[in-house]
């Protein structure tokens, strides 16, 4: 995006103070070092910043935020910078500083009896999963960017992902939080209690606030026993309705064993097979629609394989599954998940795309896929409709890839038209315009329409009470 604002440099005295707090290792000021922190993963927004501050402890983070507050300089908290909505990019005028949590990457405690993980914000989700697995536990949060995304950002955006159908979103996994408030005070709410009714639930205020109320520096997360039986199947299905029917059958049989139930369109799978290395379809032929099912249980000899086989055999007999393959080992499991997880990357390589991270009641997912697809094709003939995602929780990434050969910028210039076209269908189906990616810089313009009136007024009142000078991640969430 072009920089139209005149530069507003950060006072040199503040940078000197910050250096005295975090040391040379903790402060990046060379444009070649800071550039990557000023642009989002999708390359939709390019900001500018005079410095990236990288504290190594909560105390340092608090001193940094206090110094910035005293100087009246805004702070943009940043984790792995994998936001889909530009949630962690600084402004274009250079007036904001990026606060990277990457050096706060310690696992502070893991209790396999309490089933809790106390962890700092800069630990990647993958490292957190591995720490849990090393103690025979499961951290049941899984997203495509887990190797890069960090716990702080995951919580600040209330990430969802593949396991929401069973364990809920990031918010459902948080027992405690440690937060640096906009004035530099530290709120230590790192409790690991399963019951704690003591007035307003403050931790849930910061989860999903996208860094607009404070900086999450550590958290206590819920763990679960590690599954010992896991089964993964990839199915070719004749329609989105058939995929939903299949989900319902698994749910009625044993809802508690469904670890993930994902939908993919034929168009999305084709892009993966075309653009992603090592992507190979383990079915005899391509299909118009696919379902990926993962079952898991910590119960030994639970017979998940037999469950999977018998439900799929019946589904084939009933014509709701055309073909299916079951993974025989962990590498086949990973190969099937690779086809699902590389959808975003494949779309990126296929050119410009407009993402609609939307949710509807699970029962209405097929109608969403049909109606929104028809509406987008009517809006722009040739547009490639690539819906995929978390069918089991009703969150579909209703993404649209540019028509082949169209100019990318011309396509992106129509982004609001496309988003509004999908949004109309979503609204009609009682859904949400923002399921798991958050609002960031991309969607604030939609807030008055979707969350206006008392809801937005209440959010503004909370923001004003906690961050009256608007120094925490300005320009995000609020229009
Ligand atoms: C995913 O589930 O892969 C991401 O949230 C999706 C996206 O690219 O929209
Ligand atoms: Zn997703």
C-alpha cells in the first residue's frame, strides 16, 4: 500500500531509553532489520517503524511499554507476524514501534497432573505442542502457520484452527494470563485454576483483543492426555451436502473422538497439486469436493480404525462418499494433512486472492458454499472460488483467487465488492464476517455494519477505559 502520510519519527531520546532497557540485542533500528516486521505475511500492508524492540523478560517488556507511554509513542505487539488481516503491522508514517515477543520464548512450567502449561508469549505454537508431547500431553491447537505463529499472537487473536470442533478456540484453552498494560503495569493473572469466579473474567478481555488493550507476555494453557490411537481419512465426496451428512454420522457415532473434520473444494485441491512440492493425491482421481477426517483418543484399544472403516463403508454404500483412503502410518497422515495445510500457500502462489474468513451454523455450510459461490461468479465471471476449512465448527475460508490472467492489482481493487458479496450470504445464514482470523487492519470498515450500536459502543468504552490514549496497536479493530 502506498505511503501517503508524512513521516513522524520517534524521538531519539526514547530510542536511547529503550536501548538502555533491552540492550543492543534487543533493539533493531537498521531498515534492513526492521523491514520484515513492518509488512504482513500476505503482503497487503507495508508500514514503517524506527525500531523493533525485543525484550527478553516481562520486566523489560513492562519498562519498554512504560517508556513508550511516557513519550506518547504507540506500540504494535507482534508475535510470528502470520496475521491474515494485517493485525501486527505498524502505521505507514513511522510513528509506531514494533514490540516483538520473540525472545520471550521459555516454557516456564508444565504440570502433567494439573494438565497445565505455563509458557511465554514468544514460544511458537509448534514448540509449545512439542513441549506438551514430550510429557505425554496434548496442546490441542493446530493451525497451518504453527511453526511460526507464537502463543502471544495466537491468544491475542483467539486463533481457531483444525481442532476447534473438539476443544474450542484458543480462548477455551486459557486458564491464566500475564499482561503488560498500556501504562506499563504488569497484571499477573497466571492462575492455573479450573474454577475461579471472582468478578469480571479479565483474561478473556485480552484474548481476541488483538493487542489493543495490552501485551500478553505469558499464559497458562490447558493440556489434555496425548491420544494413543489416531486415524486420518481423506474422502472424495459428491457434494458439500454429502460432506455435512458424513460429519453428522461421525458426530452421532462418537462426537468426542472427532479431532478434526475439514472440507476442501476440488478447485482448492487442484491449486495445491499444481503449486505445492510433494503434494500428491492418494486417491485414484480428483474430485469436486473432499472431506478430511481425523479421529483420536487417549483410550487404548478403542477401535478407531474399525469405526472409521465401518462408517466410511456405509457412507460409500449410501452414495455420500465416492472414494476414501485411510492413512496407514504417521507419514501418510502427514501427507494427507499437507494437502489441507498448504491451501493458503498454494493460493498465494496462484496469484492474488481475497480471503473471507467466515462462519455459519454448521448445518448451513453447504448452503454457504453454493450460494456464495454463485454470487461471486455472477459478480466476476472467471473468478476462482476456493472454499475450504473447518466444516466441523462452521468456519469456512471462502477464498477467491483472481481469474487466470487478470491483473492482480485490478483484482484486489475489488476486494470490498467481493467481501460484501460473500458477506450478504453469510448474514442471511446467521453467520459472522470474522471467524478466526480477527479484524486487524483489513476488516475495521465492516465493524459498524456488523457489530454497530451497543456492541461497538461497549467495545469503545472498554478500549477507552484500558487504553485512554490509544497507544496499543492503533488502527486495528476499530474503524
Ligand atoms: C487455514 O485454515 O488454512 C487458514 O486459516 C486459512 C486461510 O488461508 O484463509
Ligand atoms: Zn483456518
